[in-house]
């Protein structure tokens, strides 16, 4: 099951929403954000392992590990003590596979998109969007949602407004991301603000019928989802009926 990051910090994905629920201080869900939204992942330290175990055999195994970290079943290979570090190592492995030409099928590109969607930098999200688009081109319609979510996350990461509305974040997380170069950011009251937000969000650029085509709920449903997140619940209608991701 693919989740956007509760960046609660993933669906997630942080519930600060890093909902996508993600890692560290990431508080964006994406929806995944994208996830932390306001639910936190408990991360137990893992023993050290032989680094040869880090060489990825397939992108799908990296994807399975990525999803395992977010569903909480903890079946992921314990090659690092926290989700943030494991995400970083999975991106290294995915880049190795990309460079070697081992990412070939629609499923491969779909899986790689999720790996980079859970990155740290704007370029990670941009690459995730590109990978998702390639998956769609190769015939995987289920990659439409991740293409939209990665684009939204990229736009917010560079200080622009999301356009689909896939990212739900804690107000405090969003402020710290937007002011990450301020050494005194955590001393500001905005860094401790409560509540969830989709801002910055340009709701006019993409019409609801086009959102639906990308498996993103319409504006009315997004408003209802935001209220669910603020109540500490993961919305049941994160994607329209009949869609998969």
C-alpha cells in the first residue's frame, strides 16, 4: 500500500505531515508530504550490518523497503538506525540502478519515483516527478498520482505554490522548511505553530476535472481531508474512488 508521508512528519509522505507520513522533522503528507502531519513514526535503533548488504538487487526491493518503513510493519532491512538514513541509502541504490540502466519497465519507474519522493531536496522531488511521468508514458496509469504529488512537493520546496493539492503539512513544519537557512528559525513562534495547512497552494491553475484525471480529489474533498488531518485522523478519501497508486 503506497502512502503519502504524514509529515507529522509521506502520504505519506512526518503527521507533521511528513503525510505521506515521512521522517525526521518532515511534516508533509502528500499526501506523501508529503508525511510530519501530526503523527510520528517510532524508530527503533537497528544493529549495524555489513555494507555489502546495501547493494540493491532490484528497484522493487528498495520500493518494498520504502513502503515497509511507512506502513510500520518493520520488515525493512535494518541497515541504518532511522528512516531518514534508510531513505538516503535507498536513493543511493536507486541512483546506482538508474546509472546502470537497470530501471527499465513502467513498474521500475513507478517504484523509483516513490524512492525519490521521500527525499530531502527539491531535486529529489523533481526527479521523482520525471520518473513518474516516464512510468505513465510506459503505460502505468497508477503513477499519475505520484507524478502530481512529486510536482507539488517540488514546487513547495522551491518556494512556489502547489497546484494539485496533494500536500498536507503541519504549519510549523512548513515554516521551518521555508526558512531552513535561518539559523534562528526554531526560536520563531511560527516554527511552533499548530494546525495543518496546504499552503502555499494555487487552487486556480488546475481545474477539478484535471485533478481527478491525476487521481487527486477535488477541492471540496481536500477541504474535508484537511479537517480529518487536523482531528488526528488519516482521511479515507485521499484519492478518488477507482484510483490506485
